C-alpha cells in the first residue's frame, strides 16, 4: 500500500523531526522536572537577570499568556522569582533562583549539547553546515510567508 502524497513531503518530514526532537528533549529534561520550552525560558533569564515578561514574550516569540503560565510553573517549582519593577509597578521582572541558575547552566552545558550531538550524529562537518544553512533558509521562507511577502 502506498503512503499518501503528503507523507512524502519535506513539510511532513519537518513535522516528524520536530516531534522526535521535542520528545527526546522532554525525555532528557524530565530529570530536572522540566518540559521542552522551559529550558529556553530559563536560558533567556540566565542571559539577563531581571528580564521583563514582555521581553520574554518577544524573545521567545510566544503569547503573553504562554510566558505567564511558564513563569508561574517555574516559580512554583522554585526555579525563578518574579518581582514588580521598582521604577514601574506595571512591569514584572524575572530572576533565577540559585536552583534555576544551576539548572539553566547544567542544561545548556550538558543536556542541550547532548541533544545537539545526537541530532547531528553521523553527519560530517560539511553536512552539518549545509543542513544548518538549508534550515535557516526554510525558516526565512516561512517567516516571509507569514508576513505575506
């Protein structure tokens, strides 16, 4: 029996790769009691303690509601704390706790690098560079399509 045409498309393959990558990431992050996406949130705060919720929304390219839910969950787990800005009470800033800082550093140094190594295993350096260039072009194409260009 032949596969439907959609299953042989690059778009379908990208979806399958994204799912597999996310599942592997979730598996690796579970030892920290984290889920995929939360490590990126922690990394953003690690890079800039006191980052605002609006900046996180823009940097992560998600909705404000998503950032709020992530912050609430990570705060409940003891990874971060939120504070109102002393200069503008409408602005909420995010800071990592000691636990959050340790987790963010370890995830970057260990977990993310292991996932990267597994992702590109058996690819030569030239193939890795080509894959990265091609994926960047695909992303640019999709961004252009999003804005109707």
